[in-house]
C-alpha cells in the first residue's frame, strides 16, 4: 500500500470513530441535563466539554494577532466542545425534552458532517507534508546556469562563490529581469546543503558580493522550506528611480503608500532628483480640486524612510498642490559664517539673516517703506538668541542707525557689543531708564523740523532728517516686566514705544525665553511687533511654549512642531545594536535653528554665525561693524539731559525703599528725582486713553481703541472711555 493510500485509510477510520462519538454525545446531551442536572454524570460531561472549550478560547486569543492557518485549526478543534457546552447549559435552563432532543440531534448531525477534529488533524499533516516535500526548483544540480553559453549566469555564480557570505550555499535558477536589454537586475535562489537551513543573509553582505548598493538588495523567503532563500538585486531599477525615470512605478507606489494615509486623496504629478544637492522632490496634487491637502508628516516620513527628527523632510502646500522635499543629509547642518556684506541692508532694508532649508537666504529687515522695523525674537537658553541679537545690531549699524541694548541679566555675547553701540547695560532698572529716555525722545524728535522747516514722520532715506534712526533692544524682556518694582512701568513704556516710536525713527526689538500675552507682553505690543517685523522663533523647548510663541503670529494649522533636542548623526540599525556597536554620538545641536515668519508662514532656517566664544571673539565681531557707532545728535542729548533722563543708567536706585528713582546728567550733576510709587496702581481704560491722546492728539477713535486694548482692558471699555473723554 502506498503512503498516500495508507494516509487516506487512516483518515477515514478516524472520521468514522469521531462520528460515533458525536452520536453518543448527542444522546447524552438530551438525557443527562433533564434526568439529573446536578448529578455527577452530568457535571462530569459538562466539565469535559467546558474545559477544552475554555482552553481553545485562550489559545485562539493568543493567536489572534497573527491570523493564519494555525488559528483556523484551533477554532475547528474547539468547535465541538464549545457548542456542546452551550447546548448542555441551555438544556438545563429549558423545561421539557422535545426542544433539547431536537437541538442535540441537530448538533450531532452537524458535527458528524464536519468531523472538525479529523479535518483539523488532516490540515496539520498536509502542511507538514508540503513543507517537507515542497516543490524543488527545476535546476537542482551542481552545474552552472551559464554552462551552456550564458556568460551572465556564469559570472554571477562565480561572484557568489568567491564571496564570504555564500558559505556552502549555491545559486540556482538565476533569472535576468531584462534579458534582452542588457540590464544587470536579476533574481536567484540560494540553496543550502541537504539537511541545513540557509543562514541569515544580511543585504549589506549580499550587496558586497556583487558590488552594488545595499538598497538594491532584497532577501526573501520561499515556499521550498528553510533550505532555500531568494535574493533579488535591482541596481538598475534603483538608479532609474533616483534619476527621475520610471514615473509609472512611482505613481503606483505613491497611490499605494502615500495617497491613503500620508497625503490622503493625492495623485503624484512627477518626481525629480537633484543629485548635486542630494535632494529628491515629489510634487503631487489633490484628485479633487475642492479638497484641501492634509499632509501627515509622520506617515510621510515612514513611507519615505526618513526619521522625523532628522529635519530632512519638508512639505510645502500651494493651493491644491503639494511639494514634498526629501534631503539625503540634514540641510540645516551647514553653518554659514556671517560677513559684513551679509549684514548690510539694501535700499529697502533687507539683509541676510540666515539660510533656509531650501538653501536660499532668508532676510531680516532694518526698515520698511512706512517706517523703522520692529522685532520679536524668542528662544530658550542655548537656542542662538544672543547670536541673532548681535547680527541684528550689526545690520542696524551698517545701515547707519544707532542702537541701545539692554539685557535683564548678564550675557557674555551681548556684552561684546559694548563698544559697537551707543549704549549698553544690564538689569531691570537699566531697561526702565532706557525705555523712559526712548519714550521722551519721541516728543523731542517730534519738535525737530526737517531742513525745509517742516515736521513729518521718519522714513528711510528721508532727505534733511535731523536725527538718525535708533533701535532699542531688550533681551529677557518678559523677566524685566515681572520685576516687582519696575515691571509694570516697563511694560507700559514698551507698549507706547511699539505703537508710536516707528514714526519718530525709534524701533523696538524684544527678545525672551517665552513670548506670551501676559504681564508685560500686552496684546497691543505683540500685535505691533507682529505686524511691523519678521518675528524669529528659535528653539522654544516643549510643544506648549512653541504654541504660545506662534499663537497670533501664524494661523493655527501652520504652527510647527517643536524642534528636537538634536538631529542628524549616525543611526545604528537593530543589528548594529544587537552586535554591541556604540553610537558615535555625532548628532547636531539645534542652536541657531528656528523659524522666521514671512507673510504669515513659518520658514525653517538656520541663522548666520559669528564665532563669539574664543579668544578672538572681539576681532571677529569687529569685522562686522563700522569703525565707530552712531549716536544721538547734540540737540537730542541736551534735551534728554534737561529732563534728567540721560544720566548713568547703571547707577543704583538712590532710594529703593520708597520707590524713588533718580538719574544723573551727562556731566554728572544730580537731576530732580521723579517719584515712583512702590506699587503703581493699575491703569484704567480712561487713564490709558488719556495718555495715548496726549501723545497722539490726531488719533481717531479706532486707533485709540486698538492701542489701549489689552492687559485687562477690553475694546468695549476702551470705546466707552474714549466716548466719555471726547
């Protein structure tokens, strides 16, 4: 008798036995629950059905995460026990014999027809037989595929035999993908010696055997058992993809990998490769022109094989079209040294502030057609904020503008500016005195006529202007406004300067580790800085601080995710880590990396760099500045001195206990002290409206409301106060 016949005979015998058991079990299911529900015979039968059913349920739950034929066999083996237990319990709960007998007979008939236990065992043995006697490839011999005149197969086999990765394995069934076109892409089976499995093949080692890139190698399993594997080498196809060929394949790949989750509803237009810059560009459009593109960055990164925190993938949405840019290396890793030419504004006030992820310069502005530019800078410690302030001051100096610079705390980099600016100091009191002088300077300049005898607002390049433009810098501004004695007045003065200073050629640039509408950062000041500047937001730390910084600067859907702590560098594979290799720790810091807001959109960039950390820091800085700093005119100095506002701003508060503050004249004589309450009252809407109208008598109703709204004063309160006063 053959093996197949013996196997069939055993199956039939087992099925007959199983059907006989179902007949006896059906009889028991009809009698036992109705004659003696609590007797030992019935309880034993119920347990015999319930225990295997529970075990099968547990095993099926374990296999549910990877459904395959094994899960089906488990379900078939548990089917008779689970259904028998259900029938037994229902027979106990129902009265009468008729229904129980019908159900038991039906159960026995169904189980006899299915014979699930025998069927499951047959499936298992058939799979084992298939794995053991699976079809072997046609060319299962030791002869070369190219022995009959195929030099390609002969060369491929020779390269494999010489490579250390081959071991005792042999190549079988070498199939050239483009046999007529002369391509080198091919597939082949790897056969291990009889009784041995094919060792694990690392694609890098296979690639080395044939002199191709690892990305062009795929190692696949086969249905012939563990003694076989398949290798697929496609260097031609990989080169074609990277050179922009094979658009049909790219379109199908995009539809499968991207259009479902990464960029739902999109259709690939084209793909192009910039080999010089190492950048791949994907351009897609929405299938439905009425839909808005909704790119999911995480899904795009996964599909395109780019780590999210490497800052190598960028998405730009233009209407219904989307541009996905993937860089081989982090584009912001390059550090660009600043030159004086970079930091010299042109006639429109533009100067080179940094380099974007596209390789293009991003530009700051020293002035605008309607007046001097304001500034808003955010960034935590180490983000490059001080570097950026230095660059901004240099740009102002090269435009012939004067600068006053103050920091709430000591800052070594900004301290280097001391001999390149008109005034520099440290501390909350210094900031307060500086802002008092700047606010007073607005009225002084308002009384200074042009060469033609007329008075008008400051504009860049205005002929006959009797004064130079001035920018007031305050670093750690929010900390200064939180000072218990000087903070409230500091916030009020900064707000006035942000609203009114531009028409008198006085700009205000505020920087801090947090930028939120609270305390000193009023809504009015923030709106002025947003509308009349190009805000720069560097690394803000966590996501909440990043959202606060961008809130109101860009639309909610354009608020970017926070920067990683580091990016780029070598990434170890799982195999490298298992092998115990150590990471070289060559990731790049994010100092100087951030966003500049242009036309309501954040542009990722890295600021220009000047080395301010070494012994030659002062020399490096001097190359960016003119020989001498610009300052105020003699008339302005005398006018401020007459008001006691141009003394030594570093001088300690002469009477800190009662809140009085004083100043010194330029020549050192003491001026009249100006009393300042220790706890100034919170300005009402009427106070704010009165103060603003005193400064800007020609302001209309809406301008006054916009100026005084914020810091606890609503638009309705401001409107009511204006109407009452006028």
